C-alpha cells in the first residue's frame, strides 16, 4: 500500500510532459504478436499495465527489451497461445491478444476476465465478432478457447462502439481471407493508432476514426516501428489539476483535438484554455462555474475523465448534473469525496454535485485507476492535508504522477 500526502491549495505553475497513451500502447504490443521479427515501439510510458503486458508477451515467448521509453519486441516463429489467469486478472486489456493470436495461429486460450472495479465489463461483442469471422468458441474451467481453420472476412455490426472489440476484431480480420467491415465501430484515437501500426506491418485497413472500418485481409504481416501518440487521459487529468488548484499549467506534447470535449467543458466552466500546436495551457484562478456533462464514446466526453471532472465540480459555483453512460459503476470514489466534504447525490448512473466552498483534507482510499486520479485532484483543491492510500491503481496508468505534479509546484509526496 502506497500513501501519497498532498497539502492542498497550492497554485501550480509550469510544464507537465505527457507520456505515451496507455490505451494505444497496450494494443500495439498485442498487435506485434502478429508478425515474426522485431517490432519497436517508442514513447512507451513506464506504467504497471505496460509491465503486465510485457509479462504476458514473455509468457507467450516474446523477447522483450524495455529501455528508456522504447520497447523492442522480438517475436519468434513459434509463439504461445494462452493468456493465463494471473495476468488477465491483473489487467483486463490482456484479452486484446485474442485477435492477434487467433489471426496468426488460428487458436487462442484466454482466461475469462472477472469482475471489474468500474462495473460489469463482458466480452460478448468480441466473441460474437470472432464467431462471425468463423471461429469456434467454447468456455471451460474459466477459460475461453477459440479455434479456426481459416478466418473469413465478413460484415460485423457492433451492438455498441466498444473500443476493445473494435480493436480485437480489426487485428483478427487483418489476417483473415477476404474483406471485413466493422460497422458502428468505436472512433477513439487509439483505434487509429492500431490501424496505423497494422498498416505499417503490411495490413490493409482504412476507416479508423469513423464508424465503418474496412479491413482487406492479407496473408502475412511483418514487424514495424512506431511512436505512440500522447495520452489524452493523462493530459486531461493534469488540465483538471490546473483548473482545481489554480495557476498556469502547460501540457506538452498533446494532440489538442483529442481533448476537445474537455476543453469545451473547462471553457464553459469559465476557465481559460489556450491551445498552440502540441501544447495546451490552462489558466485558472481556482474559481469556476458548475457545468453538466455525460460520458459518451469518442468524440463525446471520455468516461475515463468523468471522475476527475466530478472532483473539480465539488468545488464549483452551482450545481452540476453528471451522467455516466458507458459503465455501470464509475462512482466508487464518491463516498471518499464526501468524506472530504463534497456534496454529491447519486441516483443510478447520474450524480448531482452541489458545489461547496471548500473541501477539507482527509485520508481516502483509491478504489480504481481514474477514481484515484480524482482523489488526488480533490486533494490538490482541499484545505489541509489529504492522504491518498493506493494499492497500485495509480501506477497502472500514470507514469510518475507524483513527480510530474511536484514539477509544477504541488506539495505532494510519498509517505514512508
Ligand atoms: C477501453 C479503455 C478504457 C475506457 C473504455 C471506454 C483500454 C485498455 N481501456 O476499455 O480505459 O474506459 O475503452 O472508452 O483501452 N461492453 C460489452 N461487451 C463487450 C465489450 C464491451 O458489453 O464485449 C461494454 C462494456 O461493459 C462497457 C462498454 O461496452 O460498458 C464500453 O466498453 P469498451 O469500449 O469495450 O471498453 P474497453 O475496450 O474495455
């Protein structure tokens, strides 16, 4: 258990460097499995989810070298076919090796992901798509077995624009015979990353970033080298930090378009945001209005920033109505925020946040990754000392969170 101490209400000033996108790099690591040889990925963040994916690739027989922010993945002619329980339970994104292994080997065995802190997260869309591509699927002893002689391109209509299902199916279909179209595909920037990486490997995919993706299957792929885009959720988290704490915080590098829904909400709240090339600066007095918002698939407001902006709204002038539409349980931090003095009423997937004039520091416990970020941000805005207890959630997704906040003047550090 790590304990982070924050003395709140210090203005922030300076530049925070933004790391590579977690939700892109994990999928590129999985995609590398599809071609024998050495693939290289640059701008890889040092976060636990990447280390878990490294462990998974190693159990599949991949040679991994991770130096500075560059990952070298030496993929053999022979690779394993099983994602074991102890890794899938640590990180649900392990299921993203299904598409690559099914495409390359025609068989894969993956432990069924269990319950998850932010609510039910089934994988039925992934499995339905694999079946449409011709795979036989069975579940036994907590594992999913998928097998196919030859994947065949097909039209797939997703019931929901699931990010993971879109990516998993794109990867499998890249090595299928014939053409696959994925309709109602997720449009997240990370999907474009997967398309670009696969195309560099020799795949023939177009349409990522729109809701129809067309994949013309090819027989084999070759290794590729790629630099990962900046993490829009990390950038968004620090933008909100600047808004809550007040001051002048610059994030770089970022792709401003990837956080446009957050910029719009911050501006609506009365916060000044300036955008220049790959840089965003947030100017805040620490005083802002309440705004309403709901999470939606991209380009809507990201569910992964909802807890952080909710923390911000606890100190807004007025009442904010927030609705989570993607997950069933994104409000695990609410009881902790209440212990800091926040006024929040929950009804099903909606939250009504009545802004208060001050939060008071307290000991709080991190329930999941983004909720943990929200508690750190609340600590930055609270009077007195907040102790955030975390058993590893924040390290899953934030590279050097404490150091980066210290770099802009936050009084934050680890307690021994
Ligand atoms: C990815 C991101 C996660 C982000 C989410 C939504 C990674 C590693 N994680 O997760 O940070 O919060 O996108 O932007 O990239 N669903 C089903 N059946 C399925 C698949 C999904 O019902 O087969 C549901 C989920 O339970 C959830 C919704 O669809 O309610 C969205 O999930 P999805 O877009 O698949 O998210 P992930 O890819 O798991």
